[in-house]
């Protein structure tokens, strides 16, 4: 549902909900971080984690713009 969300169409309340969702997903990912930093599993995890961080940052920027 939220992964394909268009943050440019969200209002402030929706963005806050989206940020909460993303923060929960990030916490779940952090709990499941592969131990071996040289493994393919870690590389895949790191890529997904970075994408999640980017989504979070974009949503946060959009929320800050709406609150100005």
C-alpha cells in the first residue's frame, strides 16, 4: 500500500502516518540486519535499507514544506 505512495499528493496528516509506517519498517529491518557484512544477504539488506531511508527523507522534506 504505502510503498507506491505518491507523497506529493499527501496532506500533512497522511505524511505523518506514512513516516510512522516507514519508521516501523526501518525498525523491523534493523532487527533483522544480517551479521555478515560481506554476504550477499547483507548487500541486499543494505540496498533495501537505503531505499527505505530515501523514502523517509523525501516524505519528511515534503512534510516540512507543507508546514511552512
